[in-house]
């Protein structure tokens, strides 16, 4: 046997993916901190507010002396709580036993969906750009090709189904939409959701609607959900407590929609073992049952926006996004390079933002500001940007 380490089989897709965008962002921030900069981080969209006390108490009370594996279908109490919340929030009636499945947050379920629906003759997945990278990565690992639908300012940063050619519709397995949208904040109306769902049904594809930010809007009416559609055939909707209830570390969400699709997902899930722990599920049921804390969260993000936005405008950034999410989508002055501008903000002010190009080529010329630091930190950042101490 010749010297050196033996070969190791590694899926070439791992190398082709490159570094996860937010890993790149975190590495840049860590390098700046190592140089002695005191950073205020608006880059990664991870909520940093306290999880409400009643949710923490519900989790603690649910911890039992004997720990058992959670069932793949989730607790009936959690499925019922999700269905009840959907009924109150969207006026949509869901069967908790046939149209809801609890998920480990929404990220893993979004990644896995392509494994359920992609197959021979249905090997294309459409994703929006700029956007969350997980739907595309999940599609690629399921063996699908990926086509990007650009989110253009002239359309209000919502996808245009006519961007897909007839030959692409014929191969389409999944069409992803994220509303309210990360990173642009754009909110898709119910009419557009209905059009997309109808086009998908006609093509034999699935409309997958990632609605993780549905409960965070900065102004105007509450965002709509694809669950409000009269016909939910070929529709899958994802939501999570990470943003709504400041519970990112709990990893608790749900998938709801077409009962046939939910059944197919349930057949996969015992293999992957990705249901939240039962004590997390019981805390989640408590969270879905309360709206007062969500109203407080929305008010807090609006206050952060009001403090920070004038200072961002003062350094030349112009808000061009929509009214949803806790993100501000801002055009770089003069159409300049977004990574260069983000580096300047970091080096000159210790303020971390996400270059739009990190979220896809269509995001070039923009930066994304996540309103996740504390209210006090937002005020300090505004002072820095204004040239204060």
C-alpha cells in the first residue's frame, strides 16, 4: 500500500456549494473583532430577544424523568394548537391529523421537501433570488436542477411565473416563494399566491410557501398566507416560532397544506428523526396559543426600525424593500458595490450588515440590515453612523 491517507468518498456537491453565505459573514465579523473593533451586528437574522417567560415555564414543566423518542407525526396537542392558530390568524380550517406536521424549525423541512417530490420527469426546482439559500441546496442534494426567478424592483420584489418557460414548467417539481421575503421584505398578496398555486396545479408541481416572517410586519395589513387559498391542493406552507416568538434555539415549526403531500412527508420523517423533543413541542403549543407576546415583538422591531433608519439614510442607504420581516433592504449609494460598502460600514463604524450579493447575484447593489440587536444597540449604531462616539 502506498503512503499517505486513503481516498475518502465525499459528495462533490459539498464542494460545489461553497461556503454558506452567513458563515462568510460571521467569519468577516470575527476577523474585524479580532482587530479590536467593537461590533454591532445587523448581519445574521437571528432573533436576540428573550423568549417569553411563559414559554420557558411551559418547557420546564414538560421535562419528565424518563425521556422517550418523539413520534414523527408530532404530539396531537401541538398539531391542534397549530391548526387553531391558523384558524384564528388566517381564517383557514386545517385538519390537525391530516394537514399538519411539526418540524424541527423550518430549515430542515425546507431542505428535505425536494427529496419527497423530485423524481424522474420532475427534476426542476424554481427558487427566488436574492433569497434564502436552503431551498436550492436541498434541491441539488435531491438530484434536481435549479432555476432562479429574479425578484425585480419594478415588480415589487415578487416572482413572475412567466419567467419560467413552458419546457421548465413541464419539468417543474417545486416552485418556492418566501413571503414576507428574506431579504427584501416584500409581501406577496393572496391574488399572486392563488395564481402561483393554480399554475403549479396545472403543471403537476408543488407551490412551497416559506412564511417564517408572516407575523413580523412593520406597517400596513397583516401578510396573507397560502393556507387562505380555497384550493390547497399542491400547496405546502412552512412556518416557525423562531421569529414570531423569539425561539430560534428551540427549533420548532410546522409544515401544513395538501393532505397528500403531508402524508408523503410523514412517510419520510421516521427515517430522518427530525421531530422536536416533546418538551419543546409542549412549549410550542403554549407559544402558538398566545398573541400578546407577538404584538410586543412587532412593536419592538418597529421601534428599532424608527431609530436606525434615519441614520442609515444619512450614510446614503435608501430603503427599497417591502413592509414585512425584521429586515431592511437598502440600495447602496450610486449603485455601488455592496460588499465594498458593507466593508466600509464595518471598518469605519463597526456596523455589520449583509451584502446583498451574498444572498444571490440579483441582490447586488443592496445590503440587508437585520433589526435583531437590542433597542439600545440600535440606538448606539445610529449614533455611530451619525458620527457620534
